[in-house]
C-alpha cells in the first residue's frame, strides 16, 4: 500500500504593503453610479485597479478601445487573446461621451493590440482622440499605445492628433521580454518611444513591472535605456499574477527597493518617477503633463 502523500506547493502570501482599502468618498460613489447606470467601460473597473478610488477622486480614468480581445498572448496580461471582433466605429463617440458624463479632467486611453488590421488600429486611435477633443475640449489626454509593430505611418497618426502625453510600456527588462511579451521586441519598443520624441511629442512615458525574476542591475539598465530614448516619465510597480495560467510572481519587491528606484530614476533625469508596489501605468497620470 502506497502511504506517500503529495504536498501541494505553498504559495507565498502577499505582503502587507499590497493590501488596499476599498475605494470610498463622494466623488468615487458618484462616478461609480454613473458607470453602472450608463454601462460605461473603464479599465479602472474591469481591471479592478487598486488605485481606482484615488484616481477617480482626482478626475482621472482610463478607457480601452479596439475591443476586449487582443491578438497577442503576453504571459502577464489578463486580457483575452484570440480573434477580435470587427471594429465598432461608434466607439470614439462612446468613449468621448463617457468622459463627458463622468466629468473626467484627464483621460487615459489604451487598447488591445490589433495586429490583424492593416493599420493596426491606428485610425481608430486617431478618431477617438479627435472625438474626445470635440466633446471635451478642456480634458487633457494620455494615450497608452501598442507598438504598432514599429510602423512609423501608424505611429504618425498618434503624433498628428498630439495628445499631451504618449505612453508605451516596456513592461519588463530585456532578458525577460521574450517570455513576458511573446510577440514584442525590447529594441522595437525603445525605438517607438524614441521616434515619438523625435516627432515632437512633448511628454513620453513608459512603465515596467517588477517581480518576474529581474535583477536590480537589469531594472537600472532598462531605466537608462529609457532615458537614452529621451523618455520623460517612468512608472514602476509590482507584477501580480492574473490567474494560474499566467506567469508566476517570483518576488515581492519591498517598499524600500521601490523607493531606491524612484531616487535613482530622478537622478537619471526622469521628470516623474512613480515607483511603488501598487503603481500602475495610469497612476498619478494627471501629474505627468507637467
């Protein structure tokens, strides 16, 4: 008789600094009611962002365009991957209307990757920015764009509508890019950021996640690479596993380590460095215009 027992692996519990309070406050309650009443779609709610209450109270929210199915299958991302639906050409007006209803002062717009489209979604991107401008002339904008496979004509469509901030995330260090961002390329992403600046974008921005097995020196090298591409703003946060099918968390980064990256980043010359466990791409986004 086999008396051996299988012991399930023990997962490291999340540290106390990753615990968050439920969002509260009058402004949050009002916006939550509007989102529910009009079925508005924000990344804040669909992604259960830990900073939702704080951002909404400051008049900032994030919206996703081009559907909710991505053509890429990144190992860290919880967005569905597969064959996307056809484009909804009413989407620009819907996003603009949502921003108006919510009274958003600073909007962040992002999207899935649409490698299935000839223009990779860049025309819809431009139309969305134009619609937001028409309906919300006082609202400032950040566009968190995909790499458009490095195609300059597609990137130019973003440049032409001139958002206050254009962001493209590196997500991780060079060594881990192939594992974390399967269809992306480290140098191509740097090239996109550098090209944006060369074409006159006033504020460029990028973000990385920690806890995937990177070393401190690799993080610092990524930051140096971003500065060499003349990037103005960097966000650094803790990777959290969306599901068991995604990459595991290798390490929980301490608050002291995040603070160290913030200090070193400012010394490198970044205009803004947002570095802490719960930081996400759009955290404190309204500050990054200046």
